[in-house]
């Protein structure tokens, strides 16, 4: 046995799997050791491993490719600004939409309750915050997720019938999606739970003058191709979730000719331009619904394990899976890991909230961190860490979206189409860039960072998916 003899004569080298401390112990004694970062699939759970084995099929792979193809084919356009009651399907006077999976008033967090109190005052159901809280708890108001009405909302995500929303149309498939107009970056903001007169007045101005001007501008065109804007913004330092300076600038550039053709009075146009220009994060309200309108056509593909929505309500995190339709799979919302603004800390923060991680579901946001070093620095990381995060997301996705390429990765398409099988098998979680909001209504954003869904969502979804599509 010459090979065995040669092996025994040479110096021993260890390969370590599992806990890295064993490798460290060998190195401390001068023995060469290579550590392999390995863990058993699905953390070694027999039930989950059986589920994964039953779903390792060409049929599921083909269904995922079909779902992703629909997403790629979609062509999102901003086509109008309108009142929610006039365009959102199923919208009615006593309905209030909110971010995340379904939740009852008594279970809501502070910022979401505050935002709901604000819109009840806006809609005339109450004249004081105290009255608004009583109305909300009375059963007279219906609360439903934005996602149940083709809509997405940032942070609290609260929308009522007389608020203005942006209208997005998928020119390829004809479906639509909606998103509220962002109120700004500072001051009293509804999405953080504010219900002050200043906040209500701002909402009324947006629903009247701002809507009137923007509707007139969009009426002069067939809409603005927002996928093109997003493509350019990703090449200019945005990631489409936390950093949107480039996208907001590109949006204004597209709007200027339409505003000049609108025939609206110059003073009104000027106020609207100033409003958008003063909000570096405005484009998030573009990237969210454009992601939604594209992902919605990937829903209900029989046999597809692709995630079509991720969202959180400040208490729970929820996901939807294409082949499982509109069913929600939930787990506890997570803390945001990052940096706080001066004067704030862990004790002030609410759990993560909002529909904005629809951007990560579409392959941007945290999945495109390689090209947004400013955001990685903001949350306490390095540019190299941003690149590594983007690379890791390829391990849990179905394909690469060349519509959203990443220059730092040699223009590789963004990792797109989260596969619940891959998430559970690898233990790699989707990375989400987000803001941290104060747990008290109306205080606002107190920091920024990264977060992730709970594994519980994906494990629940995988088990349900295996029951329906698994092979014996």
C-alpha cells in the first residue's frame, strides 16, 4: 500500500468540520489545520431534510423558472397619482390598510397604532387622538394588510381612503400596484406613527395640490419606465431600499418635461418639485410598488417555491410563496442590527416593520449591497462586507436579474427569486437593509441597519409546500 505508507510518513494535517475551536486548539499546538465552515442541511432536522428530499425535483425547478420568467418579463411604469378610494381594489371608507401580515388593533405596536389614529382623524372618524383610539378599538374599522389590496406601504404602511397613492402598471401583463406618497424625511410623519395637526395638514396638501399637479403631469405621457430608472440608480450608488438619492434624482429628471407640459401654474409646480427634491428617500416609494407589480405576476405558479412577498408589521414577519398562493407564513419580527442616531439605543427601538423588504424579495435592497458602499458604512460595515453579502444571496436565489446588474460584481445580474428550499437547506437568511424606528408613536426613525426574517417563516412554508408538492 504505497499511498498509505506515503501518507503515514508525511506530516499530519487536519481538516476540521463543525466547531472552529477544535481547529484553533490544533493550531495553538503547532499542528496545521484547515477549518471547513460546514453545517448539516436544515440544521440536521430529520423532518426538514425529508421535506427537502421530497422537493428535489425537476418539476419544482421548472415551476421556479416559469415564475421567475414572469417576473423578468414585467415592465413597471408609474402612470398616475390618485386618491386611494378611487383606485385601490376593495378600498372603502371604514377600511385602513397597514404594513405586514394581518394583525388586530390590540396586538399592534406603538407606531402603527399612532398612524391609524392619524388617519382616523384625517377621515373624520375622530377629532382627538383619544377618540381615534376608541374608534379603532370599537370594531367599526376594518384593518387589512396592504398586500391584500395590491398595495405596499413603508414602515407602518397605513393608508386610508382619502390619501393619495401612486399608481403603477405592469405594461406587459396589465396588473397594477399602489403605494402612498412619502411625506418627507423629517418632521411629523404618519409612517412613524405621528398624528399631529402638522402631519394631517401635510397629508391633505398631498391629496389635493400635489396629487392634482402630478396627475396632470403623468396625463401627458404613457407613464415613466421605472425599471430603467432603477437600473441606472443601482449603477450610481443606490441599492433601492435604504439609499435612494440617485433614484430620486433620476425620477425628477424624468418628471421635469412632463411637469412643464402639464399646464399647471408655475407656483404649484415649484412646490411639488421642492417637495420631491427635499426628500432624498422619495424613490423608495417607486422601488417598492415597482417590485410589487412585478412580483405579483409570479404568484400562484403551481409547484413554485419562489418567495413572492416579505413584509413585517412591527410584531410579526410574514412571507408568501408562489405555489402556495396568498397564505402567510409568519414568525416574530426581528431587531435591526446597525447604528443609532445620537441619543438613542436598544431600549428605544421597535421591532422591524414595513412592506419595504419587497425590494429584497425582488433582488435589490440588501441583495444589491455590493454597489452601495455608503449604506454599508452608514450601518457600521465595510464596502467589502457589502460585496460578500451580495455574493451570499446567490446561494438562496433561483436566478440572476440582468435588468438590475451589479457593476462591482463584473455586472453580474442581481440575485433574484428567493427559494424557500435553499434558505432552509443552507441556513442563509435574506439580508434586508432598513431603518430603525422608535417604539413610541411619532418619534420617527432613530437609526439604520441590517435585519433578516426569522427562519420560522421559511420552515413553516417548506413544510406546507412539501405536504402539497412533495414526492413520497
